[in-house]
């Protein structure tokens, strides 16, 4: 009986989930270097992913929780980070005369947001707000695969699906309709390390960069987990030996 209830529950929850997800397909399950207990980021992919974000996504998506100095995690030197920051102009102030002024960004500044406020962001995007990318891979279920899926999931809309101006068909978006034009196409970003310049490769790299942005401590966390498990194994061994020794003389 209990087993039966369990089955009913699982089927019911499963159905619920299927409905909640709309018509969206389950995103492709990618083989990421950062998955699994020994997972690590690939520095090359992170740097290329930053390049994709910088040259394409940052035109519409801010990353308000990141500062330029965080980019040293990706393997950039302090001087390289200074140079990257200095490409942007930020507003600072007020100065002694009470005026706000512009200056080049410094490593301690947050990533520059493409829009001054949400209203401007919506106005520029047909009323749709491009979400902040700092935590997107954590904010969505199966976030890395989902983000990758959105970037490669554009298709010709089926005949019965009506799209309004500024809407696109994407098989991994809930409801299959997204207000973001396909941001990537083959060859739009030049990679210096000879990596393929394809939509799939760009999508993989920028996704890894976004996972790093949301979980910069992932590698340390995993290493700590392994150390804890090793410690527990050794500790159990010692305790077992101690127990044997203490009880050795006790007669049955
Ligand atoms: C021209 C502006 C523009 C560019 C460039 C752009 N996006 Fe978007 N993006 C949007 C808008 C607008 C939305 C909101 C779409 C919606 O709600 O239907 C969006 C939505 C998304 C979503 C879905 C978020 C969700 O709510 O589930 C992801 C993921 C995403 N963008 C990632 C990217 C990445 C990665 C890049 C760079 C490769 C990029 N975008 C480039 C405008 C843009």
C-alpha cells in the first residue's frame, strides 16, 4: 500500500513539473569540466567566455555583482585587469564642487551596466528586461545546461505558433517564446587560441564563464569536500584500530 502511494505521488509530482515547465524541452545535458566531485573550471574556456560576454551579452545584460578585480580568478594578471577596467567609463563623485564626473573604471569598480536603470533596459528591448547575468546559472533550474540551451535553442517557429514583433521561437524557453534575438552566430567573435568559432563553442564558453560568476568558490568547495571525506576515512580507520586494541583483552 505504501509503495502504491509513493508511485501515485511520484507520478503526480512529475506531471506537475511537466505542466509548470510549459512546452520547453529539457535542456541538453552537457559534459562540463566543473561537474562531479573533482570538477574544476577550464581557465581557457573562462577567458573565452568572458570575451563572449564582453563583446556580445554585455550590450544588454549587466552583471552587477561582479567587479573587474574578480577577473584575476580567470587567470588574468593585475595589469591585464587594470587595462580591461580602464576600457570603461564610470560616473563618480560628487567632487569638491558638488559635480558628478566621469573617470575610467578601476579594478575595484563593479562591471559597468549597459543601462542607467531598468526602465531604460526595457525600453531598449521591446519591453522585456534582460536579466542580470551575475547569478543566472543559479537562478534557473539546471542552470548551466539551461543557459547553454537558450543560446543554441533557436528554431523556426512551427506554423501554428504566432509570434509578435521582437519575439523569437526557442525550444528551451518556457512557453517557447523569448524576447531576445539570437545573440550568437558562427564566426562573430575572433578567438586567439584557435578554438572553434561556432555558436555551440561560444555558448559553452560563455556558460562556463557565467557558472564561474555565480559560483566563484566552486573549486575550493569541491576540494574541501574531498579533504573532509579523506579525513573521515582515515579517522574511521584509526578509531577502528583503537577500538580493537581497547577490547583486545576482554574475554568473551
Ligand atoms: C540585444 C540585447 C541582448 C543581447 C545582446 C543578449 N541578450 Fe540575453 N536577453 C535579452 C532580453 C531582452 C532577454 C529577456 C527575454 C524574455 O524575457 O523573453 C534575455 C534573456 C536571456 C536569457 C534567459 C533568461 C531567463 O529569464 O530565463 C539568458 C540565459 C540570456 N539572455 C543570456 C544571454 C547571453 C549569454 C548573451 C550573450 C551571448 C545574451 N543573452 C545576449 C537581451 C539580450
